[in-house]
């Protein structure tokens, strides 16, 4: 897969996603698998990873967490 910005081949890696929600709730998901451009830093997640992150964030919010860190692999 190539970077949509600079057309360089993307490399497998991990990233950190930060979610700032209503009522000053902040969640950070660590070690999320991503394809990353080594030239410009553009990050891309595949659909399954995106769905998994969304479920992890929704669960944390439904559990009443207002600020916290989620380890992608530990919560998967």
C-alpha cells in the first residue's frame, strides 16, 4: 500500500490514538497496529483495527471511564 500523500510504500508499525469526548473525557489507545509512511508520517488503519478501537473506546465510555489509557492488545 502506498501513502496517499507522497506515494512512498507504507511500513507496518504502531500508533497512539487520542479521543477527546464530550464532558472533558479523554481516552488514549496505545500500540494500535497501523501502516505508517516513513517519509511524511501519514498513518492508516485497516477496517478491522478501526472497528476494534471503536469497540474498545465505547466499552470504556460505557464503563464510566472519564480519563484513561487502553492498551490495544490487552483490551482486544
